[in-house]
């Protein structure tokens, strides 16, 4: 399979993380840590809102990766550093940029930033061609 992507190709995806989505993610993950599910605990820790699950914010990068690479590619690896807390109600923009590409795979830098510019996560992702098992 040839790879139509080249170094420098980019894609972004932007979304506001809602209370309803936080509740769904809590149910899916089973994570009941107080900062994620208790407004009072979040305020006592100095936050205006409950914290959003960090992986929920980074999941937006997987949307950008999919839109960039297309349906013939799948996520094979992800390395993320979480730099700042993310609060429910904040808007996150995930930006992915191809840093290497060949027939065997695509490597992308990714940056998830809270509206206003501060990065909440930085990392890399590796996409490979989909192969039927």
C-alpha cells in the first residue's frame, strides 16, 4: 500500500468536553477518583470544575489521526506526556503532524491544547496499514 501522506501534513480536531461526556467516560472507565466525579473535591483542590479524564482529551487526537490517515490505517502506538490538568467544560484542540511517512507506517507528533494555547498533552503516534487478521 502506498502512503499518500508526507512530512508536514497536518490535521486538527477541536471539541468542548461536556459534563454528559464526563459521566459516560466515568461509566466506561470505572474511574471514580474524586477530582473526576465530585465538584466539591475539585473545588477544594483549587479547580473551578471537575477534572476531565486526560485520556478523553487525548482521544481527540485519535480523531485527527483517523481523519488525516484515512480508513486504511490504524493506530499502532501512542506515547503521551500529560502536562496540565484538563477541566470539564474546557475546549481542547488536538493537532497532529506527520513527521515520518513510508509504506510501512506514519509517525506523527501530537499536541493537545486547551483553548488559549496551553498544551495539556504532547506526544507521538504511530499509524500502520490495516491488515485483515
